[in-house]
C-alpha cells in the first residue's frame, strides 16, 4: 500500500470512529434485515398487488422509505401491511434518531474537548510552545524531552493547522501521551492567547511546509509569529527557524533570541567537508552522535564573576569536561538590559552610569567567545560552552 493510500486510510478510519459509523451500520443492517423478512413473508403468503403481481424486494424497501417520509405508497388496504408499516415507521424513527444523535454527540464531544483543552492550556505556565509542523516533528519533540530531563510531555503545546489525522498519530504515540494540541493559525493573536503565550518559557517556531507556499511565504509567517510572541511575552525565549537569508536578517534585527538559518549550516558543512575529511562526522559528534557527549551551554554562578578564563578551564578539565569558550550576555535581551539599567540607577558615579548606558546600547546578547585568552575576565550573565556528557 502506498504512503498516500495509508494516510487516506488512517484519516478515513479516524473519522469513521469519531462518528460511530459501526453503530450506524448495525442499525442499517437491522433495517435491511427487517425489509428482507417482510418481503419473504409477503412472498410466501402469496400477497400480490391489484394487478396480481407479487411485490419485489425493491417495492417493500421503497414503500418503507416513503412511509418514513410521510407518503403512502402501497399496502394501505391490508391489515398486515399496516401493522408492518407501523413497525417499520417506529424502527425507522428510532433508528434515524440514533444515527443523527450519534453524529451530533460526536460533534458536541469534539467541541467540548477542544474547549476543555483550551481552558487547561490557559492555566499552564513555564511551558514550551511549538508553532508549525514537520514530518519529523515526533523526533524533534523526543529530542527536546531528551535534552531537558525536567520537562514533561504535558508541558508542551503544539500549534498548527495540519490534517488532524497527523496530530492524532502523535497523540496515539506512547512516548507523546499527554501532549497538548491547539488547532489554529499561529500568526493570530487569539491563538497565542489561548496557548497562554504570556507565561510560556520558550517558543519554537518552525513553520508549516504547505504545497502551495514557497519558502519566503513560510518564513514571513514565522517572522509575524515571532513579533507577536515578543509583544505578548517580552521575557519569553524565542527560537525561529527560517529558510531564507532575508528573514534571518529581519529576525536578527528584531533581536530574536535564536535564529536558525538551516541553509547557512548546510552550506558551511558542505564547504568545509571539501577541505577537511571527516568534517561532517565531527559536526555530528558535536551535536550528539548517540554516545551522550555533545556541546552544551552551562550558566555560570555569580562566584565566577571577575575570575580569569584559565581558572574556569582548569576547573572543568578536572571534571573531564572540555571548555570551548564562553557565551556572553546569556539570556533574554530585555531582561539583561533591564538588569544593567537597574544597577546603573543605584550608582552615584556618573562615569559608571554613562559607561553602563553605552554598554546597553552596544550590547549583543548570547554572544559566543570561542577559546578566549587565559586572562579573559568572566562577567555577569556568562555561560560556559562545554563539550561533555549530557546530564541525566
């Protein structure tokens, strides 16, 4: 069976299950069995019409169908026919009511579940929101959970407008039981409010690859969503993936915390691989090749402020961890700038205040410094870029 046929089959099965199709088919089966019994009774009792012709199965079926519709078709002069008509009418009334009732209840249940889900999501805090959809999104979510041991599946909200059968496949997966899903457009403010974006800790915007949308259009939606998130929650850590350089520059100009430009990384790996044999494997090992050793960023405590890089390097080396460099001004830009300005207001030294204002103006958040000199002095809001085993 082809992939498209399998998807179509799963989608059909999902909707059939939702609308209680099996119960409906049972009712229809009983209905046709009654029609068959009635036809057999008429046939073997020798009942004929005014022209002396025996009634066919189709005649009996049509008569019953029209009776339900309120029309008299035949058998009005027969007591047995009237009795059968009453029985058929009663069964048809209850049968059709059951079918419509099942469909209505399924729709109401679906609507109520959506409302319950929205209410539950509106109470969430410090959660992660993933906007968009990829074919390998299951692997992405599992990797996120693997990197963050304290994160639960129920702390993740997915926002997209893809086919429900795809989302149902994720919900049915044992490793993703309890994940929250909000169907909607992640470029609309109300959708983000329903996901309680104001209190989210992190947001990942990956876009949706629709057949009728080119890369720039997908990136434009990512850009709009990032701006809306920043407006709703200035302290939220936003990570956006784009496929075009123009929107990468737009997002960086808006001080988006993390901008993932996939084409840039691919181009770098391809170009360096032509010069250095094994570069692709080296890059894979840095990210995590399955042995549990990867590049990580660890926020440094205030006790390291003012100390030289050489001391930091030797401290981690004694733990069998390699320090590759430091990450300056680690965190959300608005929080760091607010912190620096608050400290400046407490100072009585005008020269120090002016210096801090200049620092805020020219400051670059999450700025990596690889292999700085041994005399490099560690400042506040600094993280250590390390290569070592991931914490369990």
